[in-house]
C-alpha cells in the first residue's frame, strides 16, 4: 500500500492552491491509515479501500474545520430534494450540521466502497449499515475528535470558494472543474467518462475531426463541467457551488451561468472586445461573445460563421473549449434546417407510436410479454401495415428473450426491456415473481437493465417495486425501508448518466 504524501492532499485541491496545512492533513491521513491497518477485521474485509478512506476522511475533516461547505452543500441539496439530511441513515439530537459527525463518515465510506464495487461490474448493493463500515467510521471519528480543537484551517481554499471576486471566466471555470472532477466528493465517474471518450477516439482508424484529439478531449472536459453531473447526488457543479457558498456575488454569477452546446452562429459584427453573433436559425437573437475567451480573434475578420460551445459568464458569452471560423452561412443554415426537420419528424413519429399503442392498451404505458412472439404479435396487431415484418422478426435482438416489459412514453419513445416483467408489480402483470423481485428487483434501480429515467420515475410514482429490499440486521421491514425511502437517491448514485444534460 502506497504511503500517503503531501502531494496526495494537494491533488484533492484545485490546481496551484497550496496551503501550509497540507502537511498537517497528510500526517493525519497517515495516522488514520496506520490505525485502521492495526485492526485485522478491517484489513481482511476492507484493505483495498483503506487508503482512499483515510485520504477522503481527512478531506472531509478539512472541509468542516475550514468551513469550506462541500459536504454541507451536498447535505443541503439532498434535504431540498428528499426532505432529509442524507440517505439511508437516521439522525439523533447529537448530529450537528457544522461539526464532524460519524453519520457523515459512514455515508462517505459507503460511497467510496460502493463506487469501487460498481466499477468492478459486480452488481452488489452494500448496506450502509454494514458493521464494518460503522467500525471504520467510529475509529476515524475518535481520531478526528482528538484533533478538532487544534487542526489548522485551509484559508486559501476557503478564499477561492467563498471570498474571491470572479472577473475572469477561466479562474471561475477552474474552480468549477475542480468541483466536477477532483474534489473528495466529485466521484470517479466524471473522469471515467473522459477516459472512455479517449479510448473511443483511439479506436478510430483515422482522425476525421476538424481538430486534434487532444483539443477534442480538452473541449469535452471543459464542457462536461456545465452539462454533466458529479458527486454522489448526481448534480451539476454549478448547482453544488450555489449550495456550498453564501457569497451573493458568486451565487449571482452561478445563477446567470448558461450553457449552449456546440453549434453554428452567424457573425453579425465585431470589434476588438466583442463579437456579436446569432444562432444560425434565429437571426432575431443576438449574443455578445467575449473576444478575450479565445485566441486568434483576428482570424475570422472575413468569415461568416463561428462553430463553438458557449458559456455565459456575467454579461458576456465565452468560448468554451475550441472555436472554428467558417465560410458558407447558407450551407450551415441548410444543414441545421435539415437536422431540425429530422428531429421534428422523429418527435412526430414517437408521438404517433405512443398514441396508437396507448389506445390499444387502454392508456396503460407499461405492458408485459412472456415471449418474444407475444411481443411481436402485439406490434403487428397495433401496426398491421408494419413494413418488412419477416425481416424484423428474424433480425430482432429480442428474439431469444423472455419476460419482456415494454414502456411507452410520449416524448422519450418506446422501450422494450428483457427480464423486467418478473420484478415489476402491476395488476395486469401475471409474470410477476415476488421471490425474484425480493432478490433482484433492486438491480433495476442500480442500472443492470438499460432503462430510461421516465420509466424509473413511473415505477416509483406508482409503487411498482413494493417488495424490493436490502438484507438488514434490523429486520426485513427495515431492509425494505432502506430501499423504498431512498429509491430516487439510489438511481442518482448508481445511474448518474441519466441526469446529464444534452451535449
């Protein structure tokens, strides 16, 4: 096991935010790690996570001691969403929001271990009340309480989160980037998404991008900050920062922040500081783009269009990632109109299918089929003029599947998922198997099946997983409560990609 160094503490902070307290917190993390490693039970069951647990527990301690507000902001957002401080746990009168708490550590340790289990593709839900987790949390809280009165504060990090006046977009984005990718509560999945994109790029035989792969990854990383989620709660970094700070100036900037994905814009006029642009299909709207947000501003003097992603910072729109000047506005308008028409046609097709199926099912958006043949007969009954029926029957990826559930939604579309008929309880589902639901129903919340968020919301709203539970030392009723009362959090933690905005 690698030793813990001051560099490990620095890596959990924003770039170039170095503090004299880093040495202290590195020493404290080593002390915690050494103490945990003396316990044979903990080593036998949790050895692979002890280093991360030690580091992130110290980061949590630094957070509370310094009044940084990261954990407090997460707890605040969870309260706003679900009406309680944290998932799974109950709190006594000794829980204090502005001090260190064993429940906070218990939750933090659970996130570290559970995320690691998720990444190993081992569909195992670890109960946050696991005695081993509670033991680790109790050992750590004892050490932290001894240090509480003398621990130094990280004043520099507090300054950047709460006191600095952000007039520079790139400094503002750097802090958001840290919150999104690298803080102790960011989680691994934002960085995993970037790594996955890199691997996909490497698989390409050639480079048909208008920019280098390195530039593309920089663009993707810069833009995920604004449209993708982070933290165990799957929230955007901008929303998290608003919950962290009470600085009105920073909150106002965050409230005014807007993101527009990469698109074409027509250049209307420009000077040395601002370029006025309009969305290629909306000449009535004018955006003021800051020339200081990109290099080569003089390269586009004779060009008609710009292709970029934009972020609104205060009163100006900033280039976010990369930007290309181009000629041929008419060609871009034609292309964008074609894409828009395709989208509208797709939406019309989804709505037509939805209305036809809902009429046939008498407004039941969720129907079930024992076999593929039953499912296929349903489709050919609802759509007797379905073209190429024989080819569809032979080539369908569902041909060898059973216990199918089909969900129909007027905007998301129609989805057919194998196996789920056995775990969803509705009056019209004769395929429901209570034993199967008891044992495997939770995997639907955890992402074993690829299903849309709209289906999961429908299931929760209509209580269609009433028998799903966790094994609990406190009994079956408590194990059921752990799941039933935390379903939306479970989905957010296990399937954060469902909550990303559009790229």
